[in-house]
């Protein structure tokens, strides 16, 4: 449902407390106490048939007796009462409720459904939104609302905290109070039966009182909704996540190597990265990361320079960085010469830059100036250990203005306690992030680095159909259909490799033999040496049972190996169905790397792609990374670079670099396979050999199952909808063609040219101002869209080998898919050619297809062409104020 009626939850004007009481230590009494102590300015209406007054307020014996319709109701009564109370609240007009009650999984009075489901069924006809059940409640300090039974209050601030855990909620609240940390919203969502993380993120993304969002997550229910909301929020403000369940206890139980190697947590981690959020390990890290991201300047690279007056702290910081897998910046020759001129002869002449313990404030300033201007680094860590020679506060006063004026990201560490407190305060007041230890400061840098990388992933929008390679999806569909028709869920090896071949993934030719003699004959035809493998739908990992023999050099060797294989497997797996053998050439590529590529399905986020170090010891090495499809080349590079084997693939000593571009393309092709063939639920390519000459798959395993979903519907992230592309010729006899398609991130520059092609009048008609150029950040926002929430269709004129945008229609859908807000513009020199009709017709068809209830917009009264266009398509017009006309078309 998303944000509908959430304003009644977060900014109520009146609150009813159902189950209010004065019984000590009860939920109803605690809620009443918190509400009264919070200085809420709206009306508070206690409801309890056993009391006449509470906390100086009159008590209403039932809901029908209330003096006004409450915007928000807080329910503190037993589970059996909740569905009936929700029904009554909906009938009287209340649109939001907080259900603090636990035990919602017990059967309702009818016994057919749980109390929780009965509660949801009761709320649905009235669009009444429910926070909980089994939650602590909600605190909005800015309006004095403490609608919770938490043991502590919350200070006002700009951070929103959202948690599934009630116990953690109260602990964080207590910690924040003692550390003077304030909140815009403090939200316990409990079971999140109705209002979930997606809803809250959608609301907070546009909440002007919230600058950053902290989440404690135990589980996610609706992956695409969550990902769309998270991506939208992360574009606007930092979103930082702690998730329970990093241990292997949550691993996916699967027969494939891919499933066994990728637990649910690593898939969640991939989702967080792709959404542009930052994941941290502890609740303490949540607030540390907020300090860094909200106060620090943006990073533009991954190289750090450390400037310190003590060698030891500098080494500690360098060690922390190295252990995290990152590298220090290398001082440029120019920077080293400049530092030679201002530092003592005993300075370190390397990074970390040790400017010696007796450094006065002026030496700090001069060295800092050189470092901040050096183009060889991206961020600076300033470390100071107090000495008796010069006061720390003097150094802080000398350096703070210089740091504030620089665009370079800088983190600071003032070692010590009371002796550096004044210096730390000066830096804090100047907005410079400050940390207690070198390790804390490095951790903050790593948070910034991870956040920047995740924000880059957020901007990648791969297509739903291939752009730069061809596939034979129909061939794969036929193979899968035949297997399912035969009631087989596992493709044989020849079928699996045929699937790979249909998608242009190189695989060694493999043939099937029914008997050992037939295998020997095929081996003679193929040529020696030969690899012989057992063929059985009941054996997943053939090599574990002696079902693979390599380097067979003769017909007799193949025959003997086949007979021994049958004998061995008859003893080890007497119930396994043995359908024959596969025979393939023995590929000898000395120095080639054994890799694993795979596809599996996560119960929350759907299909994911795995890459890692392969071979028979794949699970023992456990070097892997996963990513959510769809993938493009940039995302495939990121996936590969996240593993340890990547360093080997780049080449070392006398081992040349592997053909990484071919590997990236194979990963993109696997992603495309997942999109095109939803019946594929697991896939292993292990090993894939990769060297400087390219890649080849030696073995493949594919599991299939019937699916009612399209490939794109299974994905947590909607890809670029290439199926919406359409080519047409605008007018007979005219040169060139026009491509109508969704906008792409790569359209930023051509979209800017499009804006400049509009006359001042056309720009004013489209944007209600003479807007003809966008800043880079806004241009990115317009072209890098979430196709699950927005759609911009553009007209691309293709003429004489060049392309330009000559028209657009932009649709922004509310999170409930009730309304699409529309804006449309055509280049001034291309008007009166039917292009506006073409765009609007396409947009209407698209809205119908996705089930949107209406299209709406605003048009200046003087924009006669636009008004004529929307009348032609059945829009209703009504005059608003300020010479603006509202347009709307409803869909039945």
C-alpha cells in the first residue's frame, strides 16, 4: 500500500489510547505517561470502560463516545479485541493505528485466519494504516509525540531510526539520550503486517525533517517494493543499515555449489549495495557512519593520505586500512619535494606523513596545504597526539579554516582525552568529522568508500533485453519444456551446455553414450585425451563419487574407466538412475584459472548471480561474491572485483592477465538467461577455465521448475524495459527514423541538448518556468530512473548517423500506483507532426498495462496545443488557481 494515510501516523492532530489505564507497569499506563510527558499539542483521548478520568483527562468508555474522530489510535488491548477495534476505527474515520499488542499469530475468533490477518482484513476497506503489531510504537520529537511504551524519550534531531526489534529500539533510545543524539522519527515496526520498511522509506525519502535514515532489519517481505523505496530514499539522503543474521545459520540449503556457497545474508548484502545504501556491522557503527556521511565531504576516489605528528598512530591507521584490503595513496614527486621544503629532514618521506612530534601550528598548516592540493590522493586523515610543546587547540584553530575551505574530504583523529577536548570541539564546530582513535577514523573512511561505491551501483540500470549480443531464447525454452514434459527437474550435461551455447557462452563439446563401449567409440571419433563422466539425474556432484575420469588416452582406457565407474556407483549409490556417460575432449590450458559462475534463487530477493574461485575445492576456498540481476558490464566488473581471485586474474609474475572482458560478458549473458527463462532456478558452471585466450565451460548443471512469472517479475530490480522500444517513420518521404524508447542514464548529455532546443515559451509550458538547462546532479536524477516507479519515454531522431532527443513524456507513479503525474514536451522545431499524440498514446497504453488508476497533470491555460491534445485523448479539465488547468484521465 505504501505512503497512503501515513501523514495521520506521523503528524496526527489527535490521538486515542485504547486500553489506557493507571495500572502500574502496564503498557496502557506507560503510553499515557509518555504521551502526557511528550508535550503533544493535539488532543489525547483515553478509552477504557473502567475509568472516568486518567492523568487529568476525561476517559471515554467506548469509541462511539469519543469527542472527535482521532487521526491516530494506539491499541494496547489483548489480541482478540484488535480486529473488532480496527473495524470500528475504520467506520468512524480513523486512518492510522499503532497496535502494540503481541500474540497476533493466534487464531481469530472464527479460527480460519490469525488475529493479524483478521486485523488486516478489517483495515482494508477503510485504507486504515497499521504500525505493528508487536511493536514499541512511534516517537516524533518535533511535535512532542511519544506514542510508545519505551522507557526513555527521544531528543529532536534530523535522524530517522526504524527497527524491527523492540528490544534494540529501547536500547538505542537509551544510548542516544546519553550521547545527546536526536531523531526526526523513531519507529518500531514490529511484525510490519501492514506498514513495512518500503512504506517507511518512501515516506522518509521526502520528509523535510529527516536528513539521514538508520534501519535495523531482520527480514524483508516484498523485495521489489523494498528495493524501489530504498533506491529512491538513497538518492536523496544517506540510508544506513544493520541487519541481523550474518552467520552461516541462515545459509540457503541447495544441491548446487552456488546455493551452498551463498547464504541469505550475502544476497541481502548485494541488495543493500545495489540500492545505494550502506551496511554496517553494529548499532554503534550506525551513528558513526551518520557522523561521517552527514558531515564529511564526498569522496571522489579510494586513495587515503595520512598526516600525523606521531609515527605510531600513523602506522596503526595504515595497518587498519591494509587489513581492510585498501591501499594508501602514493606521494607524488611534486608533493614530496614541497614537503621537503617545509618539514624537518627527519620526516618520513612517505605516506603516512610523519611531520614529527614537535610540529608547531604553522608546520601543520603548511604540510596540510600541500597534502590538500596534491592530486594523488582522494581523502586525508589528520592525526594529532598531544605534546607539551604546542597546544592542540592552537593547531586546531590554525588548520580548521583551511580544511573547511578545501573541497577535499578530511577526517580527523585527536588522540587523548581532556587535553584535546578543545581542539576536538573546534573541529566539530567547523563541521570536520572527528574520531577518538586512528582505527575509528579509518573505519569511517571505509564507510565513506563503501557508500560511494554503492551510490555508483545505484546509477547502473541494465536492460531487460541484450544490447550488444544475440541469444536464442526459443532454443532454450524448447530444451526446458522438453525436460519438464518428461518430469525432469535437472537438465543433462549435453542439454545444459546447449543452453550455454544458445547464449554464446563457450562450452566444450559434449556427447552422450549409453554404454561404456559406445563411450569408447565416441572417444575415438572426438580424439584423445578424453574426459568421461557419469550421466545420472540423481547425482549432483559427480567427482565426489568418482564419476569423473580425466586424461583418458585410448579406446580401452575409456571402456575400462566406464565399466569401473558403473561398478563403483552401483555400490555407493545403488538407487541412482544411471542413464549413461558423457564424453568430451580433455581441454588442456596450463595456467588457466578455474572459476565458478552460478545462478540460484533467494527466498526474498529472487534470482542472484554468483562468481568465484572454482574447481573441486570450491566450497572449501569459499571465495565468492553475488549480485542481483540484471547485470551490465559495469556491474559484472564490480562482481568480479569483489573476490580474492580477481587479483590473480589481473596477472602476476610470468602469468599474463586473463581475458577479463570475455568473463564480464559471460556474466551479463547469464543475467540475460535469468531474465528470459524464468524456469531456470539453479545453474552452475564449474569449472569455467579462463586465461589470456578467453573462457570455456567444462561442466554445467541446470535445475528447472515450472514458473507462472515472467523473467523480469522474479527480479528484485526492474531492468530497463527494452520491450517498450518502437521504431517508426514520422512522415512519408522524410529522411531518417524515430526511435521511441525509455530514457537511459547515457542520455544525460542529449537530454540537456533537448532542453536547450525548447523555446522559452515551450520550456515555460513544460516546467512552468524558463528552464532550459539542468545542473549535473538534477540531470542524473532525470535520466537515471527506477523503472518500477517512473517512466520517461523519449523520441530519438536518427538521421545521417546522429541521434538527438526531440520529445519526452515523463510519468511519475505514486508508490500505491493510484496516479501517474505527467509532463510532456516536444522540441520546438518538431511540433505539429503528431509526435505528442504518439507519446501520449504510448504512455496511456503503458499505464493501463501496469494497472495505474489515473494519469494527471497541470497545464498552463495559455498552452492551447497541450489542452487540445489531452482533450483528444479523453482527459477531463478543471480550472485551478493562478491560470493553471488540472487535467486527469481515469482508467476503469
